[in-house]
C-alpha cells in the first residue's frame, strides 16, 4: 500500500530536448520546487544520468550539480542531437509557496 501512496504524490513527464539546449533545461528544472528527479535518456534508450534534485533544492539548487554530473551532461550535449528527459515531479509542491 505504501507504493500506491507514493505514486499519488509523484508523477512523471518526458520531454525531448535538443542536445545544445540540454544544460539550460537541466538548470531550469533544478530551480523548480516540484522537480524531485531528472533522468537524461540517450537516443538508444539508455539512462545516461539520473539526478536526484530534491537534495539540490535543499542544498542550494544547481550548485550541487557540480563537476562529475555537469561533465557527463556536457558530453551528452556535445554528441547527441536530441535526448529525452524524464522528470519526476511531486504533486502539490508548487501550490503552497510558488507564485510564478
């Protein structure tokens, strides 16, 4: 039953991003309060990077995404024309405090 409750609290979204726009999109998602996890999926379907952003939001956003993760994302952006980004969001996180 706990898994069903967890499913009610989160939902997934998948978007396609051009390789040259990947870093900007990851930074944008890191700033959003409702985003808990981002997975960068290569054109062949492999998950290249799995980033838990809930830790980043607590510790100061994109600063936590430093060296190793940014290097991997940069390499993917350089070689891939399009990648998919799977975004795991938390329901209701934006409703309480953010008014954009």
